[in-house]
């Protein structure tokens, strides 16, 4: 059983926008979101957002025990810096700048 960094009684109602995928690097290890993108939702409850610390590799992501589906509100409680980006459209990608700590559009190849 996973031991989450934030207990349920510390989760505040901050946003209401459905579900997302997030890795244990955020919810268990307590890392800030380092990379996020918005995909086409897979169902009516899915916001399309996917959140990563940014250091997860393919092997880590291949293990389904290392990530899960959460309410976007839960991830906002782990990292409030993402709030201003949540209404960005499908296809949006952001990464945290190592120097400023602020989000910038991700450069994809």
C-alpha cells in the first residue's frame, strides 16, 4: 500500500476539473511537478492532464505501480504552481525551468 506524502485530511478543495494521471514521484515522494501535458481525455471524467516530476524514465513508467489516476485537485494540493495552467488547451506541454522554478512551454522534437 502506498504512503502518500499528503494525508487525505490535508487535501483542500482548490479546483474542480476531473481526473488526471500523476506519478508517485509527486504523490509519494513529494516532488514538485516538473513536466505536464494535456492529452485528449479518454473519458468524460478525464481532464487530459498528465503530471510528472520530470525525472521518470521509461522503465519507471512501464511499472503501473509507479503512477495512478487522481483528481486534478489532489495534484494541485501537491503543487499549487500548476493552477494557472490548468485551463490550457489539449496539446499544451509545460516544463519547470531549472533556474527560475517557473513553468515554460516545453520544447518538443
